[in-house]
């Protein structure tokens, strides 16, 4: 780096990083169609700009469907899935989301649904950049670096894994460093020839830089509380002078150099949260609590509300009920937890459940995406805008979602059922998150296998007779009336079960047992119930619940 560059960096303390949410929840693990390449995406940009208002600066779904199906050879389902993914990760007013979902719920025919889809629009250039990021999971970082997050990776030793581990945000940084010029070239103004000389002499419009802000943000100050998107960064006078912006025309080469020189790993994710974050208290301190090494960390001590991140890791044989205000609207990651019950009823921005097994997770509202990866024997209850599942086995999902759940690679024996929880704050949380009760596609999963991939049906619907509603573990949060109406077959099963219980109670009353018989019957019921509690491990959970009520 030259002395002038050092002086410039010292003057404005510039740092740029990738928005983690776009990679974590926007880059799907299913390989994209092979037709999606930097060259084809560059051609699509040119095609969009020639399509007038249908394609630029916003592209409607009708045009995208034509491009995806005719030129990229996608199915309509896959085309809509990518289009919808962009919308999920874009900040939209909650009331507008609710209005759109209610319209879809009221549509009486396939033609009407398609008409509503065709009217939807996305920011053209940013959407194309999201398509480019679909290649993220195809990049093989394992050959040179050990990454703890890669599932099913064989390690020589735990010590080596810890020593060489890189976090997701570092993988995002490595991807951008390797492919930055391709990314910029897609949205740049270049000639038909894409040779290196033409690319390096190309320019970018301010529209292109705004689109890049979908991926990049940063700070001009030595503070993580003043975060701005990329297009705001380059409006700084010293930055404009440094990279030679002239009448909103940005030189490709200079912008590329600026980003490379200033690029850091996202400072709000796992690495910095583990290093600088604060520990949130676990709810149990009684002698029966078996938690050994688990932690819940939050970056609220150095991050603003829009970059809040919480990491729950290594919770084992425990019950966790997170109530802290620090987690509200945060990105929440549940990592390597086992044999536990986890309740998080606070509203969250997005959630990732990774490498867990034998865990029950009950969530309230998740504003954008719930992602479950590399898990086995988990039960997840949530209201979310989107559910992503990858590399999961023998798991159950009790879901309310206005989009089709996405089942990606290596999944088997998945059960889907309607949302089975309710609590007093759920209606307000759903309204703030832009989620309505009218539209629920929990029973219409989409399996997104790549072309030519053959696999058995990885999912089925939970039989209504096996459906049981659950309540919050805190009495003040419980709500007797369910907010979200159940499908008729599930409601009928609950009514039938309740009727059976009432009938049994009536039979016991009609038997007119004497005091000795009643006492013997009571001992029989209690002893069998206690034996079941011990056999299933639920006795310890009840002890935890008892301690919670005493706090």
C-alpha cells in the first residue's frame, strides 16, 4: 500500500464488509442451474435494460419468469422461489407485506394467483447480484482451510479444528475477495467484449453502486454505531476524490481497489460476538441444572439494533427460556445444542438452527427466514416468512408461513404440521413482522434438488391424531385461545381427544369408587406417570420448570 493510500485510510477510517444476512439466508445450499454464470447474468442485465419499464430499474415477475424459464431453463417453481427470496430479504413495510399476503390468500384461482405474482417487482440489479451469490456454496474452501461450520467434515482432532477454524463471515469475505471483479462487472457499463482490459476501464453508474449496497455496507468512522450502505460511503467527499468519481460515474478499477483495500469480515457476527460480546444469563441455577459449557452471547454492547446478533451454543440437557430485551429483533443462531427444550418467544429478525440434535425449539415470530441445517431429531415451532431446511433428518416442523418451505439437499423423514403454540404477544408480534394468519403454506413444501438429482420423497404431513398444541412455559405468556386457526382435520383431532378425556373422567365419576379404591387408582396413575417421566427424561424438565416459576 502506498503512503497516499495509508493517509487516505487514516483520514476516513474506512471499513467495508458483506451483509451477513444476504449470504446466510439468501445464498441457498442447493446448487443453482448451470446456466447462471457471470456471463449470462451480464447478458440478462443488458436484456432487462432493453425491456423498458418491465425490466429496469425494477423488474416484474412476468419478465423474470420469461428469462428464467426460456433462457436459464428453470422451472416456474424455481423461478418464483428466487424472486421471492429477494423479497424476503428486502426491508418492506409490514402493512404492505400483510396486504400482499391477504390478497394471495383470497385468490380463488390459479390465474388470479399468477396475476398477483406478475404484478410483483424487484430492484433489477440487486436481484441479479443475489443470483450471482447462489454460487457461494459451490466454492470449495475446505481444500485449504478448516471450517467448523462445514457439515460432516472429518477432522484429525478437535484441537486442529479450533486452531484453523474460520467463521462464516470470513468465508463471505474470502468469496468476495476471489470474485469481486466478476460481481462488479455484472452491473458495470462495459462493451460487448468482456476481456480484462475492457473490464478494468469500465465504469459503474450510481444505480449499480446502490445495487451493490444490497451486499456491502461499512463505516467511515472509527465506530460500529454509524453504519451506512456502500453508496453512502462513496458520496463522502474524500472517497469521491480518491476514486475519481465524475458526475456520478464511478471507475470500475478504483472502486474495486477501494473495496479490496477496505474489506474486512463482518464485525457483528460469530467471531467478534464470541470475542467481545456479553454473556446473557441462563435461566436456571439450581442443583439439578446439568448445563456444563453452554453459553448465550450477544453483541448488544457494541452493535446497534439493526445489527444485533445472538449466539446460543452447546446447550445440553437443559431447558432454556430466553427473555432478555437484548435479543429482540436480533439475528439468532442456535448452534450445537442437544437434548434440550429451548423457548424463545421474543420477536426475532432471522434464526439459524445448526448442528443440533434431540432438541425442541419453540419460537414466536421470525420476521424473515428460519434456517435449519444439519440437524437430527429436532422439533421446531415457529411463525416465519420463510423456512429453509438442509441436511436434516427425522425432524418435525410446526410452521405458519406465507411462503412454501424449501427442502434442500440431503433431507429425509421430515414431518410438517401447523403451528402448535400460542402466547399473548403473538398477535402484536405478527403484525409488526408483516405476517398475517390468513395465508399459511405449511403443507406445501418445495423440494429444490438440482437437475438430475433423484431422491425419495423427504417429507410428509403429520397425522392429525399425533398433533398436540403446546403453551408457553411462563404462565403470564399463556393464551388459552389459539390465535391461528388450525386446519379442520387437526382441530377435529384435538376436539376428539378432549372429548375422550372428558368421557374417561365421567366414567371414573360414574364408577363411584370408595375411598380405598380411589386411593389405589390414584397411586396406580401417579406411579405410571412418574415412571414415564423418568424414562423420557421429562422429570428433569419439570424440575427446571418448577425452578423457573420460583424466580
